[in-house]
C-alpha cells in the first residue's frame, strides 16, 4: 500500500513537466506564423522656393563714422551785454541769418564820432587845398616866400592823410557796430545757445565768448579705414582709362560708395569717394578714406557709426537663395533641392555676399532649381517629399 502511494507521487512531477513542455511547444508553433506588415512612414511636407537670378555687384564693406562737412563755433567779436537771442535751439539756419544781438548803443556813438571826424578832416583838407592854390598864384610875383609855399604844400598833404585815417577809423567802428549783430557764418543745424540774455560777452578774434555751434550736414562726410591692397584696387578701378590720363585724386575717379545706418537693412544712401590719406599708416597698414554724401533728406547725422559698401566689380547675373535655406555641416554649407520626381537631394554650395535676406551662391546650384526653405530638419537625402511652393503656402496661410 505504501509503495503504491510513493509511485503515484513520483509520477506527478513528470505529468506537470509534460504539460509545461506542451504549452511552450504550442507557443513556438504560433511564432512561426508571419508578422503583420509595419505602417508606412509619412512623406514629409516641405516648402520650396525657386533659385533667384538677379544682377548683382561684388562689394567690400567697412565700418565708418559720419562727420559733418563744417563744424563752426560762433563767438562774440566785440564786448558788450547780450541783448537778444534770435533763433530756437536746434533750428536749421541759413548763412547770414541773425542769431544774437549785442547792445549797440556805445558802438553806434563811437561810429558817429568817426563819421564826424571825417567831416572835420575833410574841411581842413579843403582849406589846405585852397591855401596852396592861392600861394601858387602868388609865388611868381614873390609875394610869399619859398618857406610859406612849402608849408602850404605840407599842410595839404597832412590834411589829406588825416582824411584817410579818419575814413579808416570809421570803417573800423562800422565793423564793430556790425559785429553787434552776430549772424550765421554758414548754413546748417544750430546747437543750443550757450549764454543767456543779459550776460556780459567778451570780444576778440580768438578769445571771444563761445555763443553756440553750427553743424553743416549737407554734404555729410563718412570716414573709414581700408587696407592698402583695397586702396590700390580702388585707385586702379578705371583700368585703361586711368592709365591713359594723368594721375589724379580719388575724387576724379568717381568711385561710388553706399552707407547703411544701424536701423536699416540695406545700403540706401549713395555717395562718392573723394579723399584718401596721403600715406598709409605704417603701424596698422591701413589708410583713411572719405566718402561724401549729399544728405538731402538729412537722415545722416554727425557722429553715427555706419556700414560702408564699395562696389568692386561690374554687374553680373548671380544665383541667390534665402538665408533660411542654408544648412551647416561642420564647415560645409549646403541646401536641399527637390527634383522633378519629388525626391530631396543635398547640394553642397559655395557662398558669396549677402543681399538683404538673400545669399549669393557661387557654385552648387543652377537656375530654376527648387530649394527647401521650410521643413529642412525633417528631410534626408534621397527621401520622397511633398513639396509646396512658398507663394502657395503663404496664400493658404492667409486664407
């Protein structure tokens, strides 16, 4: 009996193992069936734009600073109390426009005295002239001595010199009277008045009281430094024409230059190079150049930092792409184009200068090709894409 029980227990694990083995076998048999197909990857949607063909000119760019063509200090030339100020601070004034008035009463009185002195000396001159004429008529008869005659001649010459001196003194007093009205020596924008009415002004040619400053901004100068190789290139830009004529200043070569302000996205102001320093700075290897700009709209103000562009080539047809179409792989620049089959292709490109939001492509692209400007990160070389032109995408967004 005991032996039968032991035999039964011995058989139980074997039956359990068989059941587990059968279940595993069933699972393995199920693995041999084919798996369901994986879902297809979606085709990325991208926005493309055609390569732009445009006439451009290669150019060099520098940093410069504007400087007014004239900066004039207005000073008092005579002593006196300031009577009036005849302008508003910051006005545009014309040459000869009255700016200040110094009390003229004393200078008027002195000038009147000088005019009266002219009348007195003129009367003495006429009297001396009359005496000399009478003595000349009496001289042949011996009614007067030689000494008296010579005294009359000297009196005439002395009175004539006195008239000349009196007139010169009157001219000087007239100038002093004129200088009581201080006028603008040039046209331009005037600074604030540095003195107020009632103050005593000191006159003089060099030590007179500084009253204000006038800045003439038409034309406006722009100064910037260029390296010596660039300077030589600008001096030779006329080529054969320059070789057939006498060497002249940079002004005679009519080299164009353009200026961009800090808040502008393009070089909107056109001028001409008109001056180059007589020698290159030996310590920096650069030369100071100057451009002159008409500044008719007065957008250029003295003291601004600006970007200066100088054309260095003749116009030619160039290929341009938007800056946002460019990608970077280490030091390699590239774009993706979409061919006629809708397949993306990577193109390594070489770049030139920038024109607004566009960049010149010197090699790697052809006219008429479509470059990807949106969705660039989702594209791989040889991948099928769904392309939409940028103009259509903008219309869809507006709609």
